[in-house]
C-alpha cells in the first residue's frame, strides 16, 4: 500500500475566547492518499474549515493546536520553521476558499496576483510566469485569457473568479489541493460546472484534493473517500461508496436524508433536530447523543471509540459496533 | 481602454462638481461679507469719515446697488482677477495673497510631507505590533497629538529647543543677518527651492533650521490623525480574506504587509489626508503667529481684526479653491489606486 500524502493524527485544536476555551477539534485522524479526492463533510461549526486551515498553519490567532500532528509527504508540518512552511504554502499545498469575490485582492489584477505566486514558488522570470498563468487560466476553460489576466477581480463574475482561483491553485505543480466549500458562494447553475472542472483538472494533474463541504451530494459525486465530522470529532470515515450504501452512524444517515432527492417535490425535507454544541468538550459521552434518534443510556456516559466495520469503513457509534443500526 | 474612459468620465464629473462647490461658496462668502460689516463704506474711509464721503465711497464701491447685482459684479471681477482692494493696505487683495502665499505654502507642504510620512509609517508599525507596548505608546502619542492646541505645542517647542537647548532658532523664515551675508534670490518665493536653485547652501541650512519647529508644530495634528487612520485600516485590511489568501500562497510577509495590505489601507487614509489639510490651513494661522511666519495666516488674522472684508473674502475664496483642488487631486489619485472607484 502507498504512503498517504497527508496524515492527520489525533488533532486537537482549542480556541481561547473571552468566554473560555472552546474545543474545536478533538482527536481528528485521517489519511489522504496521493491523487485521490478526499471529502471532509459536516455541518457549519463541525470543524471542517479549521481542519483545512490547520494543514497550512493558517489558524486564527485565538486557536491553538494542543495535541496531534500533521504529516505531509512525511514531514511534520507542525514542527517545521515559518520559512519552510512558507515554501509549502502555495508551493506544495494550495487552497481554494469559499467566496472567490473576497479571496482575491481587489486592488491588483488577476495576473499580478498569479504572477507573484508563480515567481515565488517556481522561481520563474516575470515573462515565463505570465505564460504559465495564461496557460493555467486557459486550462480552466476561461475565454480571452489575456484580457482576464489584466482584469481586476471586480470585473469578473463569481464563476470566472473561481476559475481563476482554481488556475492559481494548480499553477505551481502542487501535490495537494484543499478546496474549502469551493462552490457554496456560486450560482447553482455554475456549481456543477466548477466541480466538473475541478475533477477534470485534478485527474489530469494527478493532484490529491481535500474537498471540504457541507453538501453530501457533492461528495457523493466527487470523492473517493470521505470523513464525516461532527462537533470536532470523526463520526464516520471510509470509502464513499461504502458510506453511501451503508451509513454506519446516525449523524451520517441524518445528513443523507437531508439531501433533496430528485422527484421528491412536495415532501418535506427531513432535518436533524437541534444544533451542533458550541463547546463539545464540555459534553460527556457521545457528542451526537443529544440529537440522536437512537440514543441509549450508554451513549450519555461513555465516549464511543472508532469501530472498524471493514478495512476501509469505520464509525464511532455503539450501534455500529453491535451491527444494530439497520 | 474601457477603464480609461470610465476614469476620464469620473474625473470630468468630479471637476464639474468642484466648480459648483466653488460657485456656492462664493455666494455664501459674498453675502456674509456684505451682511457682517455694519457700514462697509465707512470702514473703507476710516474712523473720521464725513457723511458726504461715505455717500461718495458707497457709490464708488457700488454698495448702493441691489445685492444680486453686486454679486454679479463681484463674480465678474473675481474671474477677471480683480479680487477687490484691501481696506487696510489699499493694495489689490490678490496681490497681497500672492506675495504671502509662498511662505504659507512652503510651511504647509513641509508639514504635510512630514505628517503623511510619519503618520503612515507609524500607523503601519503600530498595527503590526497591535497590543504590544509600542502600539500602546503610538496610540497614546496620537491622542496627545490630536488634542494639543497648535499654539501651545509651538510655544512648548520654542521653550525647549530655543531657550533651554538653544539649538534651533526662535521664529521667522530666515535669520535677519542672512539678508546681508547670504541674501536669498527670490524666484519662486519658496525659500527651500530658491536656495537650492541659486546654490545658496548657507541660506538653505538656515531656512531648514527655521522650518523645523513650525513644521513639526503644524504636522502634529494631521500626523496623529493619519497614524490612527492607517493603524485602523491596516488592522481591518489584514483580517480580510484576500490577505489570508496571500498567506496561504506563501508570499513573503513583508510583501503582504507593505504592498498588498498597505495599498488597500491607503485609500481611506488618503481621504483623511485631504480633510486634514483644511485643519492644517487653519492651524497654520496660529502657528504663523507663534513663529512670526510672514505668511497668509498673519495676513488673515490682521484682516479679521481690521474687518477688512475684501481681504477676508479673498482669503476665503483662495483657501476654498485650494481645498477643492486638493480634494480633487485626492479623488484622482484614488481612481489610480482603486479601480473600483470610477464605477460608483
């Protein structure tokens, strides 16, 4: 078996706020294989974005990594110097953010911003970097790339900007791309085009991708494997097909039944009652227990551990362990 | 191409509004100047005016005509370059202003250059060290800078640097002995430039020494305001997504702060610079008196005390034109920095 390109082990992240410490991640563990699309799924506030940012060491000032490690291509990212980290950011790992209209600097042209990054990491000349940027813009299906190169962000639509962002994210021969809700801020009609494009380019360039999303439908179409996070913990992890065919955690099941199915017009969408707890660290037992339809007395007292159903499918639910969920 | 057209249109539009602003201003100053002096003709002649003289001068100055007519006549004269005659000196107002303007201009420019340079640098540093002792120090100093009156600060500096340390001159633009030893040939009226043009290095040194205290006094307020503004906008800009993107793509921290963030932070700061210039202009009146600086400020104060209304109107109009021009310039520079501006 190949070595994973990224291995996150037992990652704990805390936020220090004026109202005390909030445990945002508690022991998140997963591997990303080279060349695969790996989904990170969960509701708002479950720790998806924090996980993505922690890989690039871009956490907000109030956040602290208290435990665990992040290994990228065998290097512990939490131990290397700022300088080394800087060459990995944008050089080996790149990221696409949710809202393209705010993630590009409004006062500089697309070309200036791409050019600078390419020169920084590939040590190209200005002219060669420009060619590279134009090639990448064209690869994302943008028309009239020379004009777009000289455009300011406000002159492009959201979809065009996100294409430019993808061009930037793939311009430096990266080996890992983190896409944090890359289509959430876009028009519905454009979302599938962008996802399609990302998959095409991902396969062509052979880059591994972490797709962070709250949308299980997106994950089902795109990902090889996925992890479902809830309140800063892994609740289910494995091959996407296996998870979709046989979800082994009540939360995953809840998420799946919240996807509107085609032809289900008129039926009310089911929703998981309740909200993600603000500080899951304060809870005893299973973090999902307060919202779980299958809750048992045991769930409120003990924390379930990861139970492996097969080589590549695991869940943290007592029911999965007993095989009782279905 | 399209951008440039939009930009040109925007600038043209701003120019037009500026003209209207100035026109409105002349209406206001004109009517105030006609209403405030109880009897302009009597004022013109002096304390021992006889009734028949007053009548004659009233006719001579056109004060017997209806106010709108007087305004039109006034506007015609203003456009022709005839800004009236000073009551106290009996010389043309425009000439009076022109002869004093270079001194004020020189002081104002030096002060603003100091203010902008220190304000931006200090503001950026303060933002980078947010919450640390340096930042706290800068914030405290800038509060002092905006609250201390200019004349008081001027006196304080004079006591410290002239009386106690005796390293800087007390007042004036040049040392009086210099007129005989190394006289400055006046070409532009701006001594710093004149001294350089005529390679009068002794005079240049003297002019610089005389400039330090008044320029610092005048710079204190705008520098503090610009520093506070720069700090605030830098902090705001640095929390933006695009700065996170720049970090996520491994760009150098210095490039992120001084190019990517600062360019975004400079726009609001620039607006403040345009506005503080008005404060600096009024501030210069006090500073000029404290430092015996032969500029417009002294002239203004004298005109106000003598109720020399043509001079007051002239100075007001002149100041307004300067102010409108500066703000126009700021707006044009803004379009160059921020491509989104010409769209709104």
